[in-house]
C-alpha cells in the first residue's frame, strides 16, 4: 500500500482532501459549480447562473494584483483584488465587495471586515470605443458620504496611454467637502495624449429618488453626457446634460478602452481608509448597455 493509502486508513477525511486538491489544481474545474458553491457559502459572491473563473494575475498600470472574472449583461468583467493599498484613494480592493443577486443586479460595496475597509471595482478585459454607454443605478448617490466616490467610466490600459489620458468619467462624489452645497456630480473627459488639459462640468444635484440613469455618447467629435431621474432616458426626466466643447475635438479620446465601475474612498482631503460616517456603502447597478456607433 502506498503512503497515501496508509494516511487514508488513519485519517478518513484525507481522501476527500486529496480529491479537492486535485480539483483545485484543475483550472477548468475551478470555473464551474464546485468553486461557485464554495464562494457562495463563504462570501455570497455570485449566483450559479453567473459563471466565475479562477483568480487570475493581472496588472493595473503595471501594479500586479489578483482578480476574478465573471459574466454579466452578456459581457466579461473582472472584479479587482489587492492585498495592499492601491489607487485611487489609495484603497484595498476586494472581489467580495462585488456581487450579483438573484435578479441579475450588480452590487458594489465598501465594507468593513476584520477592522479593514475595502472597496469595489470591476472592469472589462475587452475594449470598447465610440457609442452610447448607459448605467441604470440604484442608490442615494446624491447623499453619499463626503469621502465616497461612485465612478462610471472608461479607462486606458498602458497601450492607450498613461493615467490622465483617454478617460471618460461620470462620478458621484463630494470629493471630501462637507459643505451642504458641495458639488456631487462631475463629468470629465481626459485628452488622448499628455500635455493637453482635461475638460469637465460639475454641479450639485438633488435626486427625486434612488433610481438614476447615467449615460454618455462618445463620438470622434466629442462626448455628450446625460443623467436622468428614474430608470429611463425620456427627455422629461433629464436633469444634467453637457457636451465637450468643439475646441476639444482635436484631442478627444479615440482609442477603444476598457469600461470600469468602482466605489471607493477619497482620502486626499480627509485622510483615513474609512467613510467619514464609518458606515458601509452599497450601490446597485441594475443594468449596463453599450450600443456601438
């Protein structure tokens, strides 16, 4: 009898452990129902209908970290993980803060576990270009803690350019300001190359409820943003529309880039890796659509 056989005789569970270990080494097996069951029991991650893949090493502008990929809205997404603080923020990022519920809605969270605050970010490995981008959001995003940021945006890989280029942002945040009249909604577009300034529009916005639709149209001539009360794009529900100026057209981004969503803690004005009110935060994305131009 082999050494493992002797061990199984004395330790009955070792056979089960060996099978689990063998499955763990098989990346294909890890992407199927066994790992989904384990994840769900340990952190209510994804429902079985949303297939997940194993942790995969990737890099974010040269900083390596582990990530988990999944399918949502017929698109592949990667949920970010980091062991150390990384930008923006900087913060620690956990894929446990990204969940899909039984209705297929995507939840992004800022959570506290073992005295550690962690944030959420997802992005697409595929790159997208000109077209219409629409997020259907649930959450009191106009009343977020002054340090919390919800970002709905495109962002370049190193192939497209450095940070501060080729980026289109919709951001709900007070950016650390505790003034009751602080702006809380920003649109920003960064140029295709370094050396040119970004353009932006900002305002303080009070919502009628907790449902908003956040959108932009990206074309070679520029970017046009719209936000709406409710989950609709009817003009009567529109509350903030802005378009990049004509003078920006010659430096407007043109390269396809990944799509990102994140929920994170801004620390530049008020340092500390926690919301000011020390409360966990959750925002729900009911749906995302992209229609190419």
